[in-house]
C-alpha cells in the first residue's frame, strides 16, 4: 500500500479533533458555555477552568468547544452551497462554451470582486447580522472560486479521447457532464471543499469579530476575540485560546486538502 | 487584434462589470429596511417633517431616476451627504483613503519583501532548512487570522515592549513619522497572511521555471547557478506571483476592514463598518462600490502587466 502523505495524516487528525469537539459540545462541555459566574470574572487558566474565564465569568474552554460547532457549521454550510452552485456554473460553462461560457464567467468576475466582508456589509444592511447573513456572504464568494476550478478541470476532461468517444456515441452535453466530467473532477472538488471550508472559518471569524456573525449568546471564536480586545490589558489570556482555535482549525483543513490532493494526484507530489 | 481595439474592449468590459456591480449594490441598499429620512430624524419626528425631508433628499423620485442620479453624481464626484457625519460622502471617503491606501500599500510592499526572498531561497535549495521554514511559514501564515495577529502585536509589541501605539491615528498633520508609525503594526498584521500565500506561489513558480530548457541552456553555457537564477529564472517566475498578488486584493481589502477595526484606524474599512451599524446607507453604498472599483482596477492592471512580464502573451486577450 502507498504511504499516506504526512499532511493528510496531520490534517485529518486535526479535522477529526475539530469535528469531534464540535459534535461533543452539543451534548457535553466542562461547564455551560453561556452560564455567567461573576466570581470567576477574568480569572486566568487553572484558576477557573482549563483556559480561565471571560469578562462575565463564562468558562473559556467550554465556549471554545461550542464555538467549533458555530464555526464549522457556518463555514461548511456556506462551502457546500457555494461549492455546489459554483461547480454547476463551472461544468456548464465548460460544456456549453461560446456566449454562455462568456456570460457565466463574466458574472463570476462580478461576484469575485465582492469579498465576504463586503457582501456581509451589504447583506447586513439588508437582513441584519446573523448566521444566515454569514452563510450567504461566504457562500457567494465560494461560487466563483469553485466555478473557476471546476471549469478549468472540466475543460481538460472535455479534451480527452474518452469524451470524444462518448460524443461519437451520440451522448449529449448534460449526459457527458454527469457520466464522465463530474466523476473525473470530483477529487479536485473535494480537495477544494476542505481548503475552502478552512477559508470559510477564517471569514466567519472575521465577520463575528466585527459583530456581523451569529448573534450572542451563541458562542463564536470571532466574537470571543472582539471581547478579548476590550480586556486585553487585564486578561491577556483571553486573546490566545480563540485565535489558536481558529488558526489550528484552518491549518488542519488546509493540510487535509493538500494531503488529499497529493493522494489523488501523485504527479503534483513531485511538483510541490 | 490591434492593440487599441483590444484595450478598448477590455475597458468596455471593465465598465460593463462596474455598471452591473453598481446596479446590484444600488438595489440591495434600496431593498434594505428603514426609510433614510425617518432614520435621520429619529422615531419622534412628525410625519410631515419626514415627508418634507424625503422630498428634499429626492427619495420620492422613481427608482430608475434615483439610480441614474446616483451614477450622474458619481461621474461628477458627488456621492451625496452622510447624515451621521454631516459631510459630503466624497470628502469623507477621500479623508479615509489617506489612511487605508498607505496601510494597504505598506502591507503589499512588506509581503513582497518577505515572500520573494524566502520563496526564491526555498526553491533554490528544495528540502533544505530554509525550504522547511518557508513551508511552515506559508501553511501557518495562511491559517492565522490577520486580526488575531493584530491583537498579538498589540499585546506583545505595543503593550509588552512599548514600541508603537496600540491603536488610533494621529493624522498626517502630526508629521510623517508618527503617522507612519501608527501604521506599522497594522501593516505587519495585514502583510503576514499575504506573504504566506506569496511565498508558496513564488517557490512553486521558481522551481517550475528552473526546470525550463532556457535555464538549462544558460547553465550549460557556463552561467553560474546564482546568475542563472536571478537573470533567467526569477524574472520568468514573476508572472504567477503578480497574478496571485492581484487575486489577493479582495482579501487585502477584507483584511483592511478587520485590521483597521483592531487598531481603531480611521480608514475606509472602519467607515464602512460604522456606517453600516449607524445605518448611514448612502455611505455604505458608495464605499462598497469604491471597493469593487478598486478590485476591478487592480485585476485590470494585473492583466495589463502580463504582456509586460511575458512577451509571449502579447497579442492574446
């Protein structure tokens, strides 16, 4: 058996830990992540809980665990929706070509000029902050990302002999796309799902940091950092845990994506 | 295709995309709940006062007329008046750009200064110590949120070492050095994730070009390794690096909104964010369009740079 890429092992382990913590937080956390305890206010790690307590005495470790559910939930939902729409746009553009391809890719260009925070500012004006605003804003940005990648990958498949053969056999564009193109590009799409979920976590954290993410008291890593900034002199430990959680989660998903790419496309292993 | 026709077509495409984007922004802001006139006057205002203000602001005109009036205003530099600041929006944006533009420019320069040498060095000795360092840096740097780097810099450098300030901006009137000083930590926070992305791209591009025939020929003719690297490999590897720099602009702008917020800098990002929370929608509308324009212009410039960097691409669209 081929040796698994190191990045796949590390990334997979971190991602499994992240998903595990998120799921576990639904049934158990060391303390209630929303329970105030003024006596523990701003206490350091070890004095109150494993990672200390925040400005109203909530257990930081428990909020970080529960925050994993929020982050992963928002990022993954946005990536799945944006990824599905984007892939559909990409394979359609590759299959149809001509004017349809040009219009689709131009529309992509417009979407790509709206980074998540800008769409969130616009959508925030329209529907107020919240999980739905975050998911929509992040998902919108995922569409052109997946469209570009799937179009490029699909165009390579369209140039292959077996697709030519399928065309000779009288199969239509839609059938070829479903039977030949998508199965051959799905590995690349899955790699992107992992990497883009990581970027989605970064975007979600940014939106929550600005107060445009999920509404309190739903725990979120970004808002923990916004709160921590207020108490940065009195309780510097509050800055560390949520930031590390974000960085490790994103790192894990990126490594997982890289590892999957190496596994599914051995040619790239030497190149990168 | 002749150069002029091609340029005209590209500029036409840019304008078309900008027009579509402006329509999308306008419609979204129009659909936003809350009547600007009643927000400006507060909940206790009499209905006829609100009606009078609506007429004064031109809110009674049909949707299409207001959209065209906005575009016409933009063409003459008139973006309307912000009600929270009681200042013309164009003036407000101009002031704030004096913070955001130097900040992002500093971050871009810094990220290139980190990424180019690191990426080239790593590529030159694959699997060496520098290469390992570069790959750890690019993996970690991409994963770390820039606003968290900002908080860590405030904690470690500003509060810990007492270097630079924890935030705020003295204004350019306070002198060049204090103003630039206030931008150093935010620029570092903004630059690190960008540098991580660029390091990775630089390394990959240099490795790819180093295997090309013309580099091998140069080496075979007796050119030294270092000279071949800087004369032939690096200049040819710049294309993907510049492309990535262009593709990163939306992220740089998002990052600026966050980092300005961390360091309480009075930039465009803070303006957009504050305007949103105060429902000063005319400001939101214009700032978002400005951001879109910047992203599109940078992508346009990157496309134009291609033909400068790679003569083979001249004549292609």
